[in-house]
C-alpha cells in the first residue's frame, strides 16, 4: 500500500513537471512575433502563413535549444535578411531622428497651443469694444421688469 502511494505521488510530480515544461513558452516564439517576415511583407514571422516563415521559426527554436542567445539569433537574421526584419529602425545615426522628431513636434505644438490659449483668455472682450447690436447682460429686479423690457423691445420693432 505504501509503495502504491509513493508511486502515485511520483507520478503526479512527473506529470506536473511535464505540464510545466509544455506550458512554458520559449522566447524564440516571442521573437517570431517581434520580427518582420521577409516572406510576407507587412506581417510578423508569427503571422506569416508561408511555409518558409514556419521553417524560419523552427530554425529559431532549434537555435535556442542549441544554446544561442536571443541577440545572437537576431544578429544572424540581420546578416541574412537585413535590418528590415527588425520592423523599426535602430535608434542610432540618422534613424534616431525617426524617434526624436515626433516627440519634439508634440512638445513644440503643445507649447504653441498653450501660448495661444493664454493670450486669448487674457485678452478677453472689453465692454467698450463690444460690436454694435451685441447683447449686454443686465440684471433685473423682478420678472416684471424683464417682461416690461421684452414688451418694449417688441413694440419698438413693430
């Protein structure tokens, strides 16, 4: 009885280990989702339906199993397919401007909007600069005063 209990416990431990290994996702599959496919323009390797892309993903998995690092695999793929496989330009040299200009434009544009709004709010409209025929707010003591004013305006219009 004790032997069957130990056997069952060992069996459960082995099943848990196998399940955890099967559920763990290798980084090579994540890398396939990050890299652009040289076989399907505009798609990642993971989303590309071509058999060549599937072979390339399997090659990456084998390289990972063989002990290659993520950086080594990326370097090999860049040598083979060029920097287009990265999907985004590296942030160095002239391509650094692709990252700097949008941020700079956002900051400068936001500053211009803030300055313009402050000037508009600070300027305001002065009563002596009101256009002809513009309504000027008045306070009335009672509703009767307002009614008399409305009646007088309507009578004046004809």
